[in-house]
């Protein structure tokens, strides 16, 4: 056995990566009840590594999932100059996946309305969102699956804290702002570096975006660099940050809408989860993390 492993270490690494990705996606689906029996899941495929990986993994999981569900891939052709219109139809046909290409010239709208040098993402996202919600209704989709991953969710958390003064992230499951759709993010537990490796292994025909992909000074880009620098300097920090998003203690924050600070009364009994007000800060050294186990175990 050891001789076989030594002869082909890359195959072993890819096998571990595949198992980890499928386990993490399956776990996220189960933890948040993302996909139910009889669902028709509309997978939004942009041509980037994340949405390709999402569709690829869902195709595989569907074969052995306890819930029966259908998939339909949807791409929004925004009429970006030079967009290779043949790539996605050819790929999706090769995967034997039903698909729909929606053509809407949002590119011209964004370029006309957003001044040169300003961030295009907000307007582009709003236009895309409205179109995809409509398409979901027309196709009879019960869930809309997006390719956002763990790092996207953390970046959104920090962007909101740094630039809007809110502790708000990107949830793994939500009701859309039109109230008509359930949006899911099955890659919620998956690290972007794993998706990069998977995309290279699977040789997805990546289509670059000439809108947001051409903007190098976006706030999200800076946050991404910050998080990756932290991870290099302090391995495991990103996992701990991600775990913290699921371990919120409202009584130890400052939101009066979430916790009744103004009406607090003594109880006369010991609260094992209470704050030791006069103690020094508790030890913040490295300790066991559920997220580290979730993301790193093979």
C-alpha cells in the first residue's frame, strides 16, 4: 500500500480533497436544511471556479443523497464584450445538465451609470439579482443555489464591520428580498483555496469577468488579502473566525434590540455562563476549534 501511495502522491491528495469538499457541502446542506425532497435547485453558473465547483459537487451528491432533487443550471449572459457564448452550453451539455441561458445587456447599463473608477459591484449585483429571481419563478425552481464560499462569507462580515458599522455577514440560507425565493449557499463550509485546487484538477473552462474582475482595488480584494495574510501568519485563525460566526453571544455585545440590557435584574443565583466582571480577559490562546476539525480533517 505504501509503495502505491509513494508512486502517486498527487492522486492521494486529490482523493482527500474530493472527500473533504463533498463532505463539507453535504454537511452544510444538512445543517441548514438547504435541499429538501422534491426540490428543483437552480444553480447559478457564472463561468467562475466557484459556481463550476458547486454544480460539479451537487451533481455528484445527487446520486447518493437521501433527498430526491432536480438541478437546472442558469447563466446570465450580461453581454460583456468578448464573452465566449459557446463555452457554458458546451460544458453543461457534456455534463448532461438541463440549463437555461438568460441574455440581458446589463453590462451596458452598468458601464453607462457607474462613473469610471467607481465600484461596479453594487449595481451589477442588483441587476443580476432581479433577473435571476424572475428566471427562478419562470423555471419553477424552489431553491436558488449560489457559489459563495467560506471566505466570501468572512470577507462580507469584515466589510460590513469596517465600512457600514454593522456585524452582518452572508448567511448560508435566506429568504430573498422579494420574499419569493429561498437562496442557499452549499459551499458555506468550503475554503477558497480548496476550490482553486479543485478547479485546476477538474479543468473547468473558466470565463473571466470583465466587470468586477477588472477592478483590482475593490474593498473586497483588500479584505481578502488581509485574511490570507492572517492565515499565513497565524494558521487556523480564519477557521476560528468562521466558527465564531456560528457562536454568537448577544449578551456580550451591545445590540439593545437583541438583548434586554435596559431591563436586566439580578437573579440571586449563579449563572455558569455569566461574565466575571472584575477578572482579566480570559485566556485567548489557541484551543480546539470545531471549524478547524470541519475544514482540515481528511
